[in-house]
């Protein structure tokens, strides 16, 4: 018995010694890790942003009418060879086919010996997918990245600084065809992290038939008050007057942003060092959003997801719906039995903005075929290619030279492109933007359930945002 | 090899103490080596896929970065952040509350079903198959199924509620209902597995004890309390530990159904770890939460082992 006990004590003693050794090793390894790893992934020295002489000069002509027309920069470069990977989130069920067209044109017009392997990531988990790909050390050479996430990747040194490439004098004319605001979104942290190509505008869909029947078609968007009044007037047992996304999983902040921007606020202050949700106008805008979500004119908060909201609109059961332009394709392909159109949120006290976010084509720092990757990006961003793709998926372009001929057969998209895109105020492309939005959004969800006033919600959001910035 | 003369008597065949020790030692060595040979592959897998990652996890708790960018030693910062982070506390509370709801519920339902199935002398196979089917559904499929069950607008349950004159219930959009709803879905998925587990345990119980108890006049409830429950102790021991480990790692159904919402009411520890590591790139913080989860599971397993030990 005593022998058994002493053995147990001995085992226990050994166990503790082993644990102590493991802890000690862990601490030593952690302490040494700082030096060991300093060379394997350091952020590259950031070069200066391109000089002002290369700033865009505005409209320079119409979009190439024939999509088979070679891009202006599409000089055949037979010396390019090898394989490059290209990954992008889908904007259509036909995403692969549409990109195969672009790749076929690339091989026919620019680089016949470069094989482009196209793949897609899933939007709901795209950050995780891209993180894993970058961590693998062999990510696709070219990535389509949205402004919500690329700054964090740029900060961690996995994107190639394309400042020299986009300032190449041979590409100056093409660069000038891309709007300055789009370049502003791509140029952060002292570098240029991609070529802006597409944008998604977050518009409102309205059921014109219902609004006309109620005599509200011309007045519903005069002000926030008139929109709330219209939503109340249109709500019946079968119809919700208003709908907007409310959960972080559905990126609900896109529908919240214009009201905050119209009140002069933003997630971060101008220097991105603290919460930017300041001022009475911001509080009032938040209170309006709470009021419209607690007025009984929307589906129960959190009960319907992104697609469900759109399906309700398409079924004629939501009169005024915040959503996004790719659904214009769905409405055109399967026309509902009512008249519809697109609109922007009503004007606020400090502006009349529209929310949009934008995508850039980037090159991975780990790419071993950057030259071919750059040629492919130039090709993808060229007027014929990006114009055709934008029309196929109902997204906006950031080129100014193709607007006249774009969306000729799509009045809703013409309206979005001509009336809303110029009013777009995008997000602040900070490395912390997605974490700040994720951290603050539960406060908004809570407020939309009537549990907080506008003032309390803004205070709670700022507490969360400042917490993220404090690290 | 010891040679034994067939002409020796029993007393003469007795081994000398020295020879006995030698043979015993050889036997022990051989059985030990055989045991290690069989354990070897598992030991390698244990070291490579568990021990080293856990040690590396512990290392990562004292650093930041290290996946996409360079690692940097930050001392105890991650630990301080973890214990002061309100969402970390919320995620721990949600996970514990969820486990406290789901584990007892699934055990009680599964035990009732197992007892019922055990009492069916013939033809139970189709019922067993039907009961086990939900366990085979991936979380995403289960989420899709429950969309049609729970949806406030067109869900079956709310259709019935409206038909009965009630207001629709916002199961996954209500902050007080979302976590119990997720627990209910997980109970639905897990019931088949645990029913089969308990049924297997019941089938293995010695029938003669029940016959004897019956002859002694013990009723069904008394037999269940005095015989079934104590005899199923090894099954319960495995079940409690396994269920605790699985449920503390709640992720897929939350990810598919609510993404932690509404208002963080369903954020689980695993979901927060995922967000920290893959969405925010906060490797040190995520590693610290992960290490805490590992330690918690180990401690709870140890506690359960102690409490459920076979007291002689």
C-alpha cells in the first residue's frame, strides 16, 4: 500500500516536473521567437505613393463597344510564360464562365503561353480562406480583394506593393481612366495594393406599384421622416413597409452607413485614431434607424436573412428594401408582377451619400510570376474586359471612360451608375475596419430591438470601436 | 528456452527462484515491448498532432502575429486581454450555458428512447435507423432543415402557432431564444447517437440480475434506479466526458445558423477563436483562448473522471 502510494507520489512528482519543463521550454521559445521570426515575414519597406503627375485626368472616351477589341495595353508579350493563379469571390452563378472569357481573351491577345488557373472563394468565409492561402506561402498570384479586408493583408506584408507598376508611364493613360476616389481606396499605408476594378453600390429597391397606389411615389424619399411615414402607410398584414439587413453575418452595416455618412459621422475619426461617431446628427440618424426598426414596419429583427429579404421584396411583400445591385440581374431575369426601381436613401443633414465598397486586383508578395500577374491584371482591368464583366454581373465600374456605353439595356444599372456612384462615400480602409464593425455591430442589433436609445447605441459603439483601436 | 525433462516429478519441476525471476523478467520485457509496438503509432500521432501543437499553442499565447507577419513576444498581454475582454467572457458563458442545456437534455431523451427500444423484442431496426438519421446530417444540412421548421414567416412551427392564433416566434432572432434553439437543434442531431450508445450499454447488461430483481418484487423504476443506472456507469463515464468535450467545442451549428448573433447571444468560445484567428488575424489572442479551452476540457475531464470513478 505504501509502495503504491509512493509510486503515485513519484508519478505525480514526475508529472509536475514534466509540466514545469514544458512551461519553461514554452516561455524560452516564446522569448526567442521574437528574434527568430523577425526575418521571415517582415513588412516590406513602404515606398512613396505615386507622384501627383500621374493623377487621373477624367473622361477620355467611350467604352469599347466590341468586347473582343484588344485592350489599349494589350501588347502581345510572347516572352511571358508559366502558370498564375487567380482567385475571386463570385458575383454571379456564372462567375467561372465569365472569367474563362477574360482568360481566353488574355491568352489570345496578350500572353498565349501563360496559363491562368481560376478559382473562387466563398464570401462568408473569404477572410479565413485568404488567410489560409497566404499563410501557406503559395497563394494565388492574383487576388480580387475588397476594401473591407485588403488593408489588414497589406499591413501584414503579404501583398505586393504595386506603386511602381501602376505608375509605369506606359500605363499612365489606363491609370488615368480609373477614378481618383478608387485609387484613394487602393493607396494606403504608403503603398498601392491593387488596381481598382469594380464596385458594389448598396441601393434601395422600391416597389413602385405599391408606392404609386399609396400616392407616395414622389415623396417617400424626401426625408427620413417621410420614409418612415411611407413605410408605416405601406405596411399591411401581407406587406412590410421597409426592410434592411440587421445582422453582422449579412454585413448589415452597408445599409447603416449612408445614414451615418449623411450625418457627418464615420466609424473612425479623420485620422483613424478614435471613434468617429460624434455629434448630435449622428445620434439623430441612429435614433431614426432605431425608430424605423421598432415601428412594426419591418420583418421581425433577425428573422430574415440577406437572401430572404430580397425574396420577400421580389414576392411583393417588402415595399422599400435596402440591398445591393447584383440583385438587379435577378429582377431582370425573373421580372416580378409589379413595377420596381432603384433609389438612394433620403438625404441627411450633412449630405446625401450612397454606400459602396470596391474591389481591387492585387498581387501576392509570394508570387514568383509577378510579371505575368501584372499583365493579367492590366488585361482584366481594361475597358472591354471589366466593362463586359460589370454588365454580366450588375456591378459598378470605377473607370470613367466607359460610362456612356455601359448598361445600355439596363435602366436600373444606368441609374445606379450615373446617379449613385458619383455620390458614393466608401468605408475607411483601415486594417482595423472589419474588427471595429464586428465589435460594434451587436450594439446596433441590440438597439434595433428597442433596447437602447440612439445616444446609448452610439456610446456603446464608440466604446467597442475605441476598444479595437486600443488593441 | 528452458528444457523440462518429462521424467521429472511435480516437485522436481518447480523453478528455482533465480530462474523464476529470469523468466518473469523476460515475460515482462516481451509484453512491454509488444505493448509499446502497438502503442507506437498512436504515440507518434499523439506527439505530432496533439502534444507539439499544444506546446506550440502555449508558446503562441506569449506572442502576437506569426502566421502572416512576424511573431513578436508580448509577455502576458494576451492573457490580460483574454481575461478582460467582455466578449471572451460572453462566449465562455454562452458555451457553458449551452452545454448545461444540451448535455442533460440529450442524455435524458436518449435514455428514454434507449429503454423503449430495449423493451421492443422485435422490429426495432427501422426505428433505430430513423432515430440515427439526424446524427448523419452535417450541421449545414441541419441548419437548412431547421430554416423550414423555425422560420417566423414560413416555418412549420410558426405556421402551426399562427393557425392556433398565436404570434410567430422568432426562434433564432430573439436574444433569449437563440441559444436554447441551437441547443435544441444539437439535441436533435445528437439524440440518435446517444440512444444507440445507451442501447448498446443496456443490451450488454446481465439479464439474470433483472430476473432476480423481478422475482424479488422490484418494480421497473426500482430496477432502473438500483440496477440499470449503476451498471451503466462505464457507459455514462464515457458519455459525459465525450459529450463535454464535443459540446464545449460548439461551432458549426452556430456558424451556420446565427454567426454568433443576435447581439452575441450565441457566440461560443470556438466561434470567437475562429474570428480572432481568421477574421481579425489576432493570433496571440486566439491562441490564448484556444489554450484556455484545451485546459478547461482537460480539467473538466479530470473532474468527471474523479467524480465518476468506480468506487469499490
